[in-house]
């Protein structure tokens, strides 16, 4: 997406900034201190040096994954489909104990006992993969779906995901969606200007 496109997205969502109007303490904290945290983290400059050719939106998403990894402190992070991107570097910089596991098929997934965080990019057979992992999500699991507004098919898939009875709290960040599965919370989808 071009810089002009990014500006249009930001303007269309400007009433959803930094947790304004959010009543849930959990959702407000997540939006304010994870999604929209603007203070520079300790590893940003090191990552900028080690990944100089990364595009603006990829860097923005990578930094979000960094903050989520820092927030969640997961033991394992599943990435589907395994792709040539820089998610691993951002996640590993934020939490040294996290084991980042790129998955190419359901057979690879069978080795994983618990899923703390899963990243699903909208490509290949993402819908089938979603169905294969959704029942393994626990109350502490986090799912990140990348590309939820790329086209009509991805938008339709995102609507299906947030309507699913197994998902609880979701955050629509335009470039990606973040889902939590703690059934002690009320089901809600938040649109966030990210």
C-alpha cells in the first residue's frame, strides 16, 4: 500500500485512536500500550540496522508483532504459511524464550502441543489452516491474521472469524486482525486506528 493509501486508512479510522471510548480495561490497555505504543523500544534501532530494506508497512507490522511478543511472552509462536518475511527477527528480538515455528502444512502442526501465538497470512489455504488450529486455542492464546482487508475474500473471511463462537475479543487494525480467546471476557470486535 502506498503512503497515500496509508493516509486514507488513517483518516477513515481517526475516531478510533489510542483507545478513546473503549470501556473494557483489558481492551483499552491492549490498544493503548501494545497496539498504539509510540515510544521507541530498545531493539527498534538494532532491527532497523539489521533489516534496512524492509518496506514501511512490513516494518510497521513487524514492530506490532514485536510489541505483542513482548506483551505475551509466549513459549511458542506458530507462523503460517512459512514465508520469506521478517516476523521471526521481530518476535525473537522481543522475547528470547519464544520458539518461532514456521509451518508449511498441517503435518508440521501435529508436532506442536500448545499454541501460544499463531500468525496466519491470508494466502494459500489459510481458511483450512484456521479451522485446523482454532480448536487448539486456549484462553491465553493469541491469533494474528495478516491481510484482513486485502480484497473481498479476505474481508469476508475476517467477518466469519469475528462471528465465530470460538473467538472472543478481536481487534481490527486494518492491516491485520488480533484475536483473543478468553471466554471470561465479553465477545467484542474493536476497530482500531493503527
